[in-house]
C-alpha cells in the first residue's frame, strides 16, 4: 500500500473503532464481535507503529496518556459550575412548581432524570475533538483532568458528527461544553474493594468516593483499569438552534455522548412527582448510585428567563430520596468462611427496614476494620445500604454505650473445621488453609458451577 492509501485506511479504522466504542460503551449494543473489534485495533496499531506521524489525539489507541508528576494544573470555568437546590418532600417540590408558574406566568413542562451520585466534571469539545476536561473544584476553578477523562471508554475522544451519521443539526454541536457525572459502577466498586481488601489496602467508603479518588489519580493507567463511566446531564451554553433540554440530550446521544435514557418529559408537576416515586425502588437496579431525581424546566427560553442565584439555577431542583442509613443493635458477630478460606466477620443485627427491605446481616469486612472503627458486640451501629451492595456497618454510636459491650476478638481457629487460622504478611484477611474445610468445598463447587465458570444451570447452592 502506498502512504496515501495507508492514510485513508487509518482514518477509516479510527472512525470505525470510535463508532464501535460508542456502540459498546455508550449504547451497550455492539454490532461487531470482540474478535472483529480486536482485529481492527491490531491493524490500526500496526500502521501507527510503522508511521507514528499518522497518530492523532482522537485515535482510539491514544486513550491512555502520560502520568502526571506533581499536581494537576488549574482550569477556570467559563461558566461557573453550580449545584442544585435540594428538596426532601413532595410538598417542597409543589412549592417549586408554584414559584415557576408565578415567575413564568404559565405552566412549564419539566424533565425528570436520576440524580447521579457521582463526581461532577466538565468536558470541552472543539471541532468535535475532546480538548479539555476539568473537575468542578470550587465551582469557578477546577483541576485539569483531561488525561484521566480520556481513559474513560464511554467518553468519546471525537464526536460522531463527521461520520455516516451526519445530520446538519449536529454541526453546531461540534464546539460544545458538556457537564456530567463520573461514576464508578457498583460492580466495579465491589471488585476493586475486594482486591484492595485482599492486598491490605484501605477500602473506598462508597462508589462516589472511589470515582472521585480515581479521577484525581495522577496515573491515567490506573483510571483505565478502574472501569469508570461518565453520564452527561448539562450543557451550560446550549446552541441557539436547540429549544429545550430534552431534545438536546437526545441529539447529544446521537453524536456519541452517553446521556441518561431514564429521562422523562412531563407536562405537570404531578406527573414529575409520579416519576420520582416510580424510581425510588427502581433506582437500585441501575449500575450506579442515585440519591434522588432532578426536575428541570425543559425550555431553554424559560431557563434563561429564570436565571441563577449565586449557588443554584432557579429553573431546577433536586428531590432527594430518604436516607439509606439507619441505626440498629449489633447483636453478634459471626464468621463466614469463603471459597478461598478467607474469614469474613458478619454482623448479626436486630432486623430493621432500610431502603425497602429488612436487613438483619451486614458485612464488617475484616477484623482490622472492626478494630479501626472500634465496633463492639452490643453497640448501636449505623448501617448503610446502597442498592444490591451488601449492607455494611459504618460506625458505632459510642454515646449509647452502657459498658456491657464486648470487644470482638477473632478466634485463632477456623469456626467451621477448627484449623489454625493464618495471615500472610501485607494482607488483612485471615484464612483457613484446610482444603477440606466444608464451607470452602461447598463454595468451590458453587463457584465451579457458576455463570462465569462452567455455567451449570440447576445446581443450586444453599
Ligand atoms: S443538573 C447547575 N442533572 O448534582 C447544576 N445535576 O448539587 C445543574 N448531578 O453539581 C446540574 N445528577 O453534578 C444535574 N441529572 C443531573 C444530575 C446532576 C447529578 C449533580 C451535579 C450537581 C449536583 C447538584
């Protein structure tokens, strides 16, 4: 192939791979197999190795940039990154609606969408290319996290405007600033915390902290491994040919950006409230954490008319769901033996209703965590539940102590088979090393038959 032909092929490969990334990471609906995708990537990498001058910043091979030495540089936001006014009851939401009607002199339409419990970021595209990303910081100035954002696979390095999907409408969207939430999906959070626990590193308190800690990591390679996601929810300066939030978000999703599909356009506040109620239990099924719903006046003209206070837009409000933390009594601590012999202390609790289910067990992670948090049997403890994630004991309420509480001491023998427990240097977990320990055998069989292993349906483990 002559250089001109190679150049053409490289452009085609980049376009195709970017499009397949969008299908896979944004739409969760791939149109090629992993193998075909890998073949395209390999072909592109080969050309780029041979002709480095053909490497461009929007190439899918360029997601992971250089590690930062020192700190992030600062970025000033052209439009401040504000926060939302919170409400905690439907009565307050009705009041918000009354205020909107009074100020606008009419009943506005509202959009309602999940309030994602993530980490706010802003991304700027110029001529369709991602050129800068920053954190909210103090709302005026944030950190330049461009290299880390580029490591998130659902964030397009180049918008799809110039591909086969071109619509003239989208031309105006090639120079745009978008804002949204970076999240760590709940399953990645569980996996990463498990790994950290095994390696004796401190666990992240929740997915939000994990997302924040990851996006501010100095090494983009770490970000890439942590499987973050990013959902766009705001366009601070909407292009003039768009009249409303709902339509603009739909168009953004067509040019490659991941927006929230669970958005509803409502013609009355009653309909908006009904949608909030519907999502209170449903939010637990989402892969990321949601702590409320955001209600926005849909029309950009009305938004402009309503304007901002120093802290918040006047045209939006967050309705926050009731907390998922509660206190209860820690009645006992029992030990569970895992598949690989890891001993996990489990809290036996006085049953309480929390987030729609009755909770009577919660994880305590490991003996070190119990000691660090000074959790004693008989304590009143705070427990927290976030979705399908196993409830966990957060901390004791020390004011409630009577003196009867008992400090937990990990036995030195396995509760199931009596073997001596061991702990390897640098690990927090204690283990039973007896391969014939009954609960370990049971869990090994369960693991062997499980979906990710042999996938033997019908073998139900107790
Ligand atoms: S709209 C002016 N929509 O919640 C801010 N924000 O305090 C307009 N958030 O800082 C934001 N999900 O980072 C909006 N669907 C959503 C959201 C959302 C989460 C964050 C946002 C904001 C904070 C509110």
